[in-house]
């Protein structure tokens, strides 16, 4: 499953991710990392059955962990099926179906935001 890990300012100097991995022995696949000296936000992949344990380890160190159920939302009323999002998405969330409508496979989204900038109709937004 895809999860979002937020690291607040007061904990940003601590090696939260490394310590949690060492403590639990659970490997997480970090797909996006936006970290500076004030805040950190990561999107990672972790096995469903290991989620509770790694969540506890991360949260005990001050991180906020949530499951990304619907990482990207499309407003079907606004979408004109132009396909611009297909060409920029690095994880092939969007594909044309046999009727040339754009199919969305939300589970693959890593919230990079590229498609939102590209969509000419403002049909896309990140989910929580
Ligand atoms: S946010 Fe990035 S990964 Fe997610 S659908 Fe858009 S382009 Fe693809
Ligand atoms: S770029 Fe926007 S309007 Fe075009 S297919 Fe994708 S979601 Fe629809």
C-alpha cells in the first residue's frame, strides 16, 4: 500500500525513517521525498500486513502516517479526455481504454503532481 509520512519541524533533525526501519526490520520503498530543514513529506510503499508495525514505530518518533487510499482525484465533469496526463505520469496511472476514454488507476499514483500542472481543464487534484 502507498502511505504518506509527514515529519514535523521539531523532529526533522532526527533520523526517524532509519531508526524505524532498524527497529522493525521492515523495508519501505520511498517513492517521493520532499525534505528540507523545516519539514518532511514522503510517499512510500509498504506491505499491507507490515503497515501497523512500521506506523507505530514512525509515530512513536513523532511522524504522522496515513494511508493514501485515493492519491489523485479527477473531476469527470471537467475532464475532456485529451490524454495530456498520460504523457507526463511517471507511473502510468492514466491509459486510454478501447473507447479512447482516459482510464485512471489511482493505486499507482505517487503524488508527484505533474499531471495537475499539465491538465488544461483543472480536472485533477491530489487526495488526502
Ligand atoms: S500525481 Fe504524478 S503519479 Fe500521480 S497521477 Fe499525477 S502524474 Fe501520475
Ligand atoms: S489532462 Fe485533464 S482533461 Fe486531459 S485527459 Fe487528463 S484529466 Fe482529462
